[in-house]
C-alpha cells in the first residue's frame, strides 16, 4: 500500500533532494571563478557578505556564493573539497533540519558550510558535540578554515575560567558539549550582575550526533544543586513503614516500564500507619514523595545489581558498564531511601538550585539543526518535540556492505561460543573484526576467551576519548580485532588497511540487539564507509533482555517444535523482521515515556521562562525603585483589607494592629500616631501610609547613598527571586512524584498537576513580592565587596557530573530574626546559615 502511494505522490525525501540539487548546481557553477582568486581575495569575501547582509540581502540569498567560498577555502586550507552530497547536507542544516548521513560521509566537513553562512550575521553559531575531545578536535581542525576566512572560533570546555568562557561565547563560532552549553545557560540565570553572564542570545545551533544528544541524553535533566538542610528522619521512618509490603498484594511491578504501583489497599494501609487522612493531599506532598521513593527502593532497586554496599556506603552500579560509580548518587531522594532500606548512614539530600531538560534548552534556539548517521527511525519524535524533519542524504558512493540476517540461539552461553568462533575464523584469514558489546563485563569476558585462543585484540570501554579515537581508527587494519562497549569511538573514521578490501572489508559483530534499531544501525555503520566493502551480523539468544521481555515467545515455540539443540541457531530474514518489530514496540513505548515526561516539564518550563525573564529585566534595569514601591503599596493594600476593610465602618477598624503591621514592614516606631490615623477617611489613611513608606525609603536612600541603594534593590530582588524559586523547584519535584496516583480517583494527573502547579506559582510570586518589600527596610550594607550569586557552593549534575565551589556571604543581617529565612537567599533559616557565628 505504501509503495502504491509513493508511486502516485512521490517520495517526500526524494523531492527535497531534487529541490536542493538545484542549489548545488548553482554552487558548482561558481567554482571555476573562485579558483582564480588569490587567498586574500577569497578571504575578503567574508567582509563583502557581511556588507550585503547589512544592505538587506538574506542568508538564503548568499547561500550559493558562501558555500562555494567555503568549499574553495577548504580545498586550499584543509586539502578537502566538499562532495555534492556534502553540499546537500549543508543546505539541509541551514534550513533547520536534520541531515542523516552515513558514517564516513564527512559530517564534520558538512557542518562548516551552514556554520560559516550563519556566522556572517554576527549573532554567533554553536556547534554541539558529544564529548570534549571531539569539540576540541573539531574547533582546532575546522578552525583553520574559519580563521582563513576571517571568523573567530571559541571552545567551551570543562575547567575554563570566567573570562575564557565569555570570550569563547563572544566568538563568531563556538564549539562545545551539550552539557557545557546547558550549564552555562543555567548559571547565567543565577548571576547577580549582567556582566557575570557568559552566553549571548541563543541564535543557531548545529548538533552533531543529534540522536545521541536530543534523544538518548535528553532523558536526564541538567541540574545545578547545593547542599540541603532537610532532615533525613522521614526516610528511616518510611523504610520501616514499607518493609513488610508484599509484591502482588500491596504493589505490582511493571518490569518493562521499570515502575512500581501501590494498590489502593496498600495506600490505605500506609495512611493508617502514618495516621494521615489522605497521603496525596497537597499538604502531604513531602510525605507521598518519601513513600514513593521508599517503595521504589524496596521493590525496584536490587542490592548487588543496581547498587552495592561498601564500607557502610551505597555505591551505584552503572547499568551499562557494570562498574561501581563512586561519589555518584541517585536524585530526588532515591539514594537516601536506599540508604534507609540498607540501614546505613543517610546522607542529606541536595537542594535543586536550577534545572532544565535538553529538550527545553535546545528549543530556545532561534534555529536548530543536527546531523547523524541514524535519525530516520526517530523522525516522529524529532518533529513532535523539536519541529525537526529528517532528510536522508544519499551516499557519495553506493553502499557495498552486506548485512547478514541475525542468528539466534537458545542460551547466552551458546551465543557467545558462536561469536568467539566467528571472530577466530575471520582473524585466521586476516579480515578485521569490530565487536559491539553492551557492557564492560561482556567485553572483558570475550577478551579473556580470545586471549586463551591466542587472538590479539584491543578493548574499548569508553574511558579515554583520545585513546578510543586512536584504537577505533585502526580497527580496519589487516587482522585487527576490536571489542567496543556501547559504541565507544563514535565520530572517528575507520580506514581500511592494505589488502583488507579483497578479504571483504571490516566485519561487524553485534552480541545483542539494542532496544532501539538506531543504536544497532550505528554499530553496522562503522563498516562500508565511502563505498568500502564490509559486512555485519548480530548474534542473539532467547535469554537476551530484549528477547525475554518483548519478542521471544514465538521464536522459542518454533525452536521447541523443531527440536533444536542449544548450540543450533536459527538464521532467517523472518527472525530479523520479527526482532525489528519488537524494537519498534520498544521505541514507541520509550517515545511515549519521553513525551509524557516532557508534558510535565513543559509546565515547569513555562514557569522557568517567566522567572528567568523577570531576572533578566532586573539585571538590565538601572532603577528598580518604582518596582519595589509598587510592591510596598500592594502590601499596604493587603494590610488595609485585613484591618481597615472598606466593607466595615471606620469605628470597626483595628488601626492599632494596622500600625503594628506597618511598623513590621517599613514604618519607624512611633512615626504613625493612632489618634491621627483614626480621624482619617480610608483614602486619607492609605495616602498617609504610602507617604510614610516613601519617607522611610528616602531615609534609607540618604543613609546608603543613591548608587548603593540602586545596587541593593537589584541584589535583594535577585536573591529573593532565586531563594523562592529554589523552594518552588523542591515543591514541584515532590508534587510531580506523587501526582500519578491521582488517577485512582478518576482524575487526570496531568491536569491536576497543571492546576496545582499554577496555584503554587501564584503563591510563590506573592511571597517574592512580600519578602522583597520587607527586606528592603531590614538589610544593611556591610561591605563594598560584590555580592555573590547562588552559584557559590553549587554543584552541576547531568547524570553524574559534579563541580563544587566555595561559598561566601555578602551582607550584614543584624536586623534579621534567628528563625527568619536568611537574606543571602540560601533558603535556610538565618541561624543555620550566615547567622551561625
């Protein structure tokens, strides 16, 4: 049916390629003229293009000439001339799409075309890579081309100081990893002064290995956290409370979704034990959060599989590599729940200072594009989440790789025996082999067997990017055997050695099918670059996780009916198709999960945009006095509504209490005289209170000086906004944790979440205004030193990356009560923060 539709309407991808080929022909027509230019004349084209942009031409107008200039400059500087298919990829990227280009088609060079063109605007172009090594390599390698054409190139890498980072962002083109760009965005929205920001506007980004960054890594948000001061007592209480719960009676486990669901009877049982009426009421958000994490720790997290206990400490086991991850902790209190379950010391939970998902970070760019060897299978997700269509770019030379059907065995033991035999057989004739494994444990086991068999080989396990690149580059040499865990070395070309083509090229062996076809295609794509010969085959067993959970029943029945032995494999295209159908199911389920997570994060993102927008207004505002006076007037209105309500007779007003409330806010003691106020009308009373506030504010301005007062306004407003935002993030995390159980009451959890999140946000805004107004009359300036932002003492986390800095106080808080929130904005009580001493 699909083929019939294609015949009538044509293939959309082919139409796009045909359209873009017209532009390629325009570029090619300019080549001869540009070859006659001197280096200086060629480089001067950049200045000419910028002038033309200033006069009203568009980037699309300049595209053919700009691309032709880049190609000629690349030929001279790098010794590489762009193929026509690389020009197609460049056009695709410039148009804000994803270019799917096979491994070996030169994506790094493709990126130079749209990068140069878009950098002409002066607004900056960000080139995002998957690791620091590739960012550094590409910035230096391609930087020679950009420098020749008169453009500046910067690199954002771990460990840069502030000035280096700011200068890198000020460059025309900036290379770096997704983590670095994301964390810099969060840090920029936590600073106290505008000149402490490093990023410019988010103009245009090209994401290399776009599937890895925008799909795989997008599951984990970027988080900047600081030390929290919450009690850990509830974790211990809840661990005991859930200890005797039984699977099948009190809760069920969804192994595929990796989720645990308590029964209604279980919830009632826990409520009785904790003596609460409804654990999922808004006032019990923290309680339901602790319950959910305690249940997850009990039912889902298995000792010696997900974690081990070493020297009284819970240490995470990496699910991909099987290695112990010292110093890394599960987020959202799960680690504390496991510590409570195991009876070891419960460490204090960290407090989230700022967070964002990669989805919401990258959607902020005015234009976004990406390139990878594997994206078409995830096109629905790219379009729905990012608005990025995928264009499959033809290869420069026809693909000569042979992809053999999968072979499947009954047991893993039989499968690995077959894998070793296949490696030995290929090695014997000199054909290079690249073996993809899913864990370090697998790779080391294979390595031990090959050593016993006398087969020389290299093992890659994603430790050192530089070493990976060197080893993977040699994987195509005669007789080479390379074992790679989780496709280490991605982004590096594999060049075939002498005599290898005659032996069939590089042979790829997969030891397991991944949940996503895209990951399998990445492994296959290491062979058959630029028309090279090559081959691939996957070896599977019914005991593999994918087969066990999603696809083995029918195949197992066939094997049993045929009376097949353990070591006897099935090899048929039907099996391969059956497995791919199972993968499609998993991909669809994983996409639904990511989309579901994003629906909730979008609520948070709307609030983040409001808060960060307000922060930027404060940062860029020169005089915030009127903003603060408006907040004070609003507080006066609120106090008058309580003590001098317009619906009451004047003799019913509680003027004495109104005076005390105003003295607590702004008025000097004795300034407001009760007898005088009682003789006023309501309008006169309001006007008098506002005048008193203005006078008190003017006195403080006289005391501190106008410049210092303007600075204090800015600092106080930012500190309060940040403090309340941190508290709000914490509350939102706990709300999100328990909201799904609202479904038991026939209520839509997402709608419930949106309603409660809105109410919480409105409450936070009111609290922000009140605290700012109060603090402006209570905080004293004690030092000339520049106030520090909340970045002091913060940690950055994506997955498991952490960075720490020292903390410094900045103001004197003589008038702050011991139990008040500390004005430094830490979110702690004054006595536990700056008032400790």
